[in-house]
C-alpha cells in the first residue's frame, strides 16, 4: 500500500464513478513512516499482516484517520470526534489471517488472496496460536 504523502506509481485496476482502486507498482518517494516489513514471509507474498510496512506509531494515527473518514463520508458526521488510538504493547505479534489444516503446518493467505503460502513459523503470530 501507499502512505499519505508518498509519491507512487500505481496500476489502475478498478475505475468506478465514485472511486477508483489501484495496485502499487513502485514507491518513488517514501514516507518517513515506511519501514521494511520485519517478517520474511511478506517478501514471499504473504498477506497475513498488511500493515507491517508502516511504523507502529504511524499505524495508530492512520487507523484513526480511517475511522474519522468513514464517519464523515459514510456516516455523514461533519466533524466526528474520535479519540487517539490506544497503543498496544510492542510484542511483535499482530492480528493475522492464517490457516492450520490437519497437517499442523501453518499456512498464510497471500496478499492477492489467490493462493496459500506454506509459511512455517510466523514472525508476528504468537506461539499460543
């Protein structure tokens, strides 16, 4: 994904009268909030934790902005008041989408949701899972 303020190249994949969707092709000028995803499975196409490329502090602000935008545009609330997003302890774990079939080999859905990636261990999922 692209972050606010970044200059990016995108491929338009959906163009509707009220919105458009694009797929990120290249980040030309990166945001200071962009970081290398810490999990090696991201490079293999894993889509389990799509916010890994965003600094955790910036994630909180961006997620709050998404709620404000939804309340404004969809809820038609002129100036919604939304508290700051609560900072969670940095455990390295994140909510992710994974599947553990009967073979007990952990698998992740890829970012395009078109295939499943044999991932083994996850950098972000806790051992309790």
